[in-house]
C-alpha cells in the first residue's frame, strides 16, 4: 500500500466455538468465553474474552482472563468454514485507537491482558 493511502485491508477471522477448550501443547489450554461487538467511532470493534489456564507439573498452575481484538467488523458472518462462521475484519493498527480501545476494554472486562491481532 503506498504511503498516505487510505485503502483498508480486511482479513478473514474464523470465530471460535465459545466455551470449548483449545489445547496449547502439553502445558495448558485457553477457552474463548464471549464475543463482543463494541461500537467505536462510528464502527464496530470485535473482541473476544476468554480464560487461559497453565497446567504444568514443573512450574505450577495459573489462570488469567485475556482479550483478543481481531479488529473492526467489515462483514459479519460473511461465510462458513468447517462449520464455523467467518467474518471479515480490519486489523486495528492506529496507535491512538489501540490505546483508547485498551482503556475502554480494560474498564469493561477488568483485565489488562489485551492483544490486538
């Protein structure tokens, strides 16, 4: 994309099955628990709240709430892949928007573990 271009790039986001554990190797899993469509500056931001669990015999155990932010919703449930809906999203790259959204989400979800995808 040329410098100064206003072209928006969207990517496919395959939705997780909410409430289903997803293994992360031999040390634990994470569980997406809810999807939120947050109105923001005339657009909608999709974020996913879940819980991660670390289970390791050598290092103990731990769990925490996380938020993953795929981006702005471009087309909701645009298609279906392997039985799960796929939406088009625009990743959020603007640092000011990320900072603002981080504050908003921290207040709504009581976690500071927020990752923009």
